[in-house]
C-alpha cells in the first residue's frame, strides 16, 4: 500500500509544480498586456482596413467589368455606330438596349445609378428611361458644382478611360447626394477628342461608406480615402477640417503604416493597383479598455485555474497511478511476488520491460535463424502428402514464409552425378557445394522454384507453371521447364563440370496433388536407375504396367484425410486422378478393375467406421450406398456414385463442425455474460477458457455471429450499463467500474459510440 501511495505522491507533486507555472505566466501576461493589446489592435485594425480596401476595389472592379460587358454588347455597338438618317431615331433598338442593361442595376448596388450617352443620337440612356435631349437628363440629375455646358463638355464631350471623379454633390430627384463618378468611353480603345459613346456610373457615397463601417462600428473610429491627387473619395467619422489639419501637421508621417496621432491610432495603407490612400483611426481609449479587461480576466482565470487544477491534479494522480500500480502487480506476478521494487518504480518497470524486449529479440533472431529449417521441413511434409487440407498447407506456408501460391506445376528430382563412394568428409563437402550451385542456378532461372534436399546428391524441385505469386514472372509450361533444365545442365557442366539428371512426374493441378506428382517422380527415378537411363526423364515416358491398378497407399491416406476434413472438392480431384491413371494410362482387366472398385469401397468403409461418421443420422444410408457400389456400367457411373457418397460424407463432417462451432460460440457468450465486469477480460482470457487459439476463436465468432468478439463484449457491457442507468442508484463512474472499465472517460466514449448519446444525456432523457 505504501508503494501505491508513493506513485500517487509523485504524480501529485508533478501536477502541483506544473500548476505553479500559470501563476508566473499570469503575472507576465499582466505586465505585457498593454503592449500585446496594442500590437494586436494594430494588426486587427490593419486587417479590417485591408478587408474594406479589398472589398471597395473589388466593387470598383465590378464597375469596370460592367463597362467591359457594355463594350461587348452587340446591340449597343450597332446602335452607337450606325448613321442617323435625318431626324429619324431607332427607337426599337434603343428600347432593346435599355432592356438588356437594366438587369445590371437590379443586381449590384454600385450600378444602381448610371447612364449611357450615345453621341450619334444625342441621347442619354438610363436603367429606367431614355432622354433624347441631354438637357432633360441634366434637369433630373446634375452636379451642383457643374453647369450644363461644363457637364456636356467635361463629361460627355471628352474621351475617358477608367476615369474616376472625386466625391461631388449630385442633385437627383430633388435631393442632394455626394457621389463619385466612374467614366469610360466606348469602344474601350477610343481615342481622339470625342468617342461614339460614354458610360457614367454614379456611386453613392453612402454605399461606399457601408464598406468601411467595420472600423467605425468596432472601434468607434473613422476612415478616409483619397486618390493620388489628394482628392476625397470617401470619408466616414471625420470632417474636412480635421483631414486638412492632419495632412499639414508635421507630427503626422503619411508614409508610416501605423502611428499615434493625438488621441488616435492612425492606420495608413496605399493601394498597389490604384495608388489611393486609405486612412483609419482607432481611439486610444479603446486600446486601454482591452488592456484592463485582459488584466481582470488574467487574474480571475489564474485563480480559478489554480483551484480547478489542484482538484484535477488530485483526480489525475489517482487515475494515472492506478494503471502503473496494476502494471507493477503484473510484472511482480510474472517475475516473482517477492521481487523488490527498489527506490524507483519506473526503474523497476524499465528493467523488467527491457528484459522482456531483449528476450523477445533473442527469440525473433532464433526464429529467423531456424526459418530455413522450417521451410525445408514444410516442403518435405508437402511432398510427403502429410497435409490434409488446402487451408492447412496455406497456414504452414505462411509460417514458413515461402509465399506459396501454387495452382499448377511439376515436381522433379534432380540428381548430381560424379560422386561415387560417399565415404569421406571431402566428398560430402563437394556434394554440398554442388547442390548449392544447382540450387543457385535454379533460383536465378526462376526465383519461384521451391527446393529441398533429398539425400546428399539429390534435390526435389517444385516448378510453378501458373505465374506463381503474381509478381510479373512469366508463366512456365512443359516446354519452358524442359528448356530451363537443358540450360541448367549445360551451365553446370560447362562452368563446374557437374552432371545433372532429373526425373519428373505428371503435372499437378492443385497444391494438394504435389505429393502425387512427387510419387510419380520417384517411380520415374527408380525406372531410370533400373534401365540406366540418363538425362531428364518424365513419368509419361516410362513403360506402364498394365496388369495392376494404380492406387498407392499415400493416395488413399490423402483421400481419407481430405474427406475427414470436409474438403469435398479436393476429395473429388483425388478420385478423378485415380480413375484417370487407371483408365487413360493403364489397360486393366475386369478382375483388376473390380479390385480397384473394391479398394475404393474399402476406403469409404474405413472412413465410416470412424466416430465422426458413426454418430450421424445419415450413417446407415451412406453405408448402404457404399456397399452397393459395383463395377457395372461405365467408369463414369462409378465416379458419379463415389462423388455423391463423398458429398454426403463431407456434408456430415461440415454439419458436425458447425455444431461444434456453435457450441464454442455459445460457450464464449456464456463466459462473457458471467465475466463482463472484469476489466482484465481480454481475448487471451477467453481463448484460455475455451482452450482454443486466440485467432481461431476471433475468426470463428465473426464467422458464426457476423460480429467481432470485441464488439460483442462491448455490447454486453453497454446493455448492463443501460439497465444500471435506468435504476438511477449509481453514478456514471460507479457504473463504468461495474461493467469492466478502468476509466470513466473510456466508458463514456464507448457508451456514446454504441448507444449514440452520452450516459448523462441518456439518463436525462429518461426523465
């Protein structure tokens, strides 16, 4: 118990030390509040002014885009370039142009007031009407500082290119409004004293001011925009007298972006595109208000944070020390309960975990060292036919890291000649070197070839002919294998004076037939030794004995194993191979054929005598079918009957497996229902209870129920948590502990993931 308190105390002291840092930081924050607030306010003011500038220039770009669209309007171009015939006016085309351009005034407040002057017709077009005498338009809308003649000369009588008139009072509909004017002659490339048409956009000062209200509304400041000649474009919150006074005051530096002028922070920005100057002023009092607010917030937050931090530190110390104490208990349990911890628990854990990692690395190195032996043992078991199912082969191949993915191929036995009388260490060493050279030659020819030694002077090689592992290697066929072997033999003799012969069986169609092909290769080797044949010999080339049937013991054992494993397809392939060997390669007498059928019937009866079949309700039915097998009719009829019997027997095995699997799953569910509240309930514990491997029960549970085992455990815990929340007698933390969670945070997260709401929200919803 004292050791547990020591870990808790170390955590608590660490949290208290960390909590002292915010207090120092609070004091430093107070000391730097004014300078930081000032810089932040300046940055915010600059940003706000830049945003307003960008918005204003973007809106002005829209005005320019409007004039460009007018320049591209075909109807307007035709109208302003046609010759007027006497007093006749093309009223229809004028009305059509008015209708086309009217839509712009309805979608953009900067384009609410504009007019187009057509020189050839001496007419002024507006979004709402057409004035066939310019003086009539002047009576409705005119600058207060400009007479009709001046307006006609300066505005309508000149060529303009993106020209902007500074702010001027405009009388429109008997009310005076300050506006800026955007002037553009049409076509856009017009030159000379007079252009065919002129577009004038009147932008209300109030519309421009709305873009700069952010600075005034946020800080209570002012804004002022002037063009390159110093003429006013927009002003908000400041009068002409103050603007004039600031511009002539030597204390004000117009080239600085930010500076204090009198009681205001003045921000100055110059536009790169237009050259206009944007000014914004922020009262100094606003800056000090923010600093005082920061002071109050800093000390308040620091005090509250200190109090809350002490409480949280206490809770976290309890929470974080608990897993370390549990880990200490587990380590001590593994390394001896009386093992001394010493002065430092972390050193104790570090030393033991380092020992575990070191042992793990040693084990990994030992496994890597033994991997070639495991691969060799796997290949020897494969050619010997010791595997019963394809899944068993695949699992063993994965363990041996062979990357086996065979469908078709050949099995051969290569014989290294020239070493008679194997009675000395020197000859054995030479044989070993010769085998390595042959293996290296095969690997260089095709790295997919699998090889294992057979005695001191023979090598068993498996040649894949179906693309192997799908790594882009070209497929091999019978001719390709023969060519590869001829090249290998020539290379070995030319470079090392090693003579190599080989003996091969018929091709195999599945990995389960490798042992059959190997048996044929051995039979071919025996025939070659007896007949003194050299070179590379194939099973199809040797003389077949037609007086006896083909049904070797290893083939029978493989057939029994595949049926007992429920591998219906593999069993059918084995029977098909046996029948092909005895019908295509042999000419059996009726007596031999009857004996073969009797042997196959005997194999089926051997299987039925096993417990797995004897307990089935279909036992008598299948047994009667086996006893009725006779050599009557064609070999195809016998094959079909054998296939039907094997299908029934594999179905019996599958049914029994399913029953066993269902019992195992029910056992897992019962164990979880009993031990769901145990925080240490893991897949390892469940596998230990069911006496099955962890990976097996995980895959089995998923296959039977369609749900992951971990998800089922979580669902069971959440169902009990829901029931406890409904009773309202326990807190959420107590419920988390009761359903097997060490951390209430982990419980809340899991509850929300499964149920969809937080535990507290679920309990509130019950009310």
